[in-house]
């Protein structure tokens, strides 16, 4: 094919026309310069235009000649390319069909396995939740049985007033706190929805807590100097034993009121022991002091109206003052028990902070009582 190109286009510079550096402006300027004399004033454009048209005709003829001579080869090449492309396309379509079938089969198998695995996972989670809930309910029932046993051992509610086993009541108080801690935990809300737990809470713990609180408040309310271990050195051996027992009862009552006082959580965290105020215990002591003040004031008022009663009234008021002093002394020796619902301080810094606080509060009430009694 190179021979016909050179024979038909022997004067056309094909290389310069097809060069990457070819510029139509430079080519046109070259044609004009070749067709005109630089000394002429007029420029002849007909000759360069004719030359450009002739070049175009030659190039067109050259392309036509090349196409005519290579048409059969081009057609054969094109047909070969089309056949090869069609063969490749058929193979690709065949492979795509197999891949689609495999993908559909795998999708069906995987989806089925995923659904079965998801069902198994859900069943396992629910079984675990049921198991955990069952353990919590079992724990509640165990606490309920222990609480009922402690109440029965204490003899509370059997008509033996003043003969209850106060140590058993302290154990019952600990069980109440254990139940509270369990219900305040992460699973407490779910456990509280169980009907059996609702029944145990209402009929066992809440009723029992009311009885234990009544015992503790009654013990503080009925405190007298003869009930303490400070009854006097001239008491008989039996009276001394009774005094020691009643002092232990009073300590247990204070522990019960301290432990059962509300200890709310702050943002889900336990309250620190320093911020805790034993509301039930403070109220019981305040009620005791207020009752002593009111009774003494009323008795002195009546005695002043009836002078023969003054001496006996002063003895009674003096006895109440001695009871207050004995109560102060007894409270000074009572340390706050460990509270499971409170944030305990480190062992190195732990002290009877609560007892000191109670003693200070009681000191204020005692001074008020003595001052009011003296003013009357």
C-alpha cells in the first residue's frame, strides 16, 4: 500500500500534514509566500487557494485509493472482530447466567441460615433473660423465707411485748436492705413485674418492715433510765441483767431505725455515708425529747396550781432529766452500723461519724429540754 501512496501523492508532504506540530496558519502563510513575490504590492490569493483545493482533491483521491485497495481486508478484519466479540459476549453471558444462578442459590441458603441463626440467637437471649429473672426471683423468695424465719424467731407479733428477740429483728432488717438492694439493681424493674415478687414484697417485706419499725419506735419511745445499764450500782443482780438486756434492745432499735431510714440513690449512684441522715432515728429521738418536754412542762404547770403535788412532780421531772442524760450516754456509745445501701468510706478513714452527728443533735435537744424545764 506504500507504493500507491507515493505514486498518487508524490508532491504532497504527508508527513508534515500529519505531524503533531502542524499549524494551518503556518501552512497557509507558506502557500501564500510561495505563490507571490515579496516585491509585489498586490497579493494574489487565487493561486494559493487553488493549490489548497488541489491538495484536498489529491488527498481525497489518495484516501479513496487506499480504501478501495484495502476494503476487502477491512471488511474481513471487521467481521473477524465482530465474530470474536460475539464469541466473547456469548461466553460472558453464559458465565453471567451461571453466576446469577449460583448467587440466587447462595442467597437462598444464606438467608435461610441467617433466619435460623437469628431465631436461635433470639431464643438464647430470651432463655438467658428468663434464667436471670428466675435466679432473681429465687433470690427474692430465699430472702422472703429468711425474713419470715427471722420474724418468727424474734417473737414479734406474738403478744410477748418487751420479750422480742431484738437480734433476730436486726437480722430481719438486714434482709429488708438486701431486698431493697436487689430491687434497686439493674434487673429490679423486670423482677418487680413478676406477680409472685409483688406478693412477697407486699405481704412479707412491707408488712414485716412496718412491724419492725413499730418495735424500734416503741422501744425508743418507752426508754427509761431503769431500762439502761446505768440503772445504778445498788440494783440487784436480776435488775442489772434486765438493764443490760434493755440497753441491748435500745441499741438494736437504734440500729434498725438507722438502717431502715430512706437512702435514695443520687443519679443511680449510692449516697455517701457523710450525706446520709437517718430520718427515722432522728424523728424517734426528737419525738422522745418533745414528749419529755411537753410532759414535764404540763406536770410542772399543774404542780404550781396544786402545791402539794410539786414535790412529786419535781421527782418525775428529775427522773425524765436523768432519762435524757442516760439516753445521751447510751447514744454516745452506739456506733453506726455498716449500711449496704450507702457508699462506705475507705477503711482507714472510717469512723463513727454518724454516731457523732446523732450525739450532737441529741445534745442540742437535751440542752433545750433542760433550759425549758429550768425556766418553768
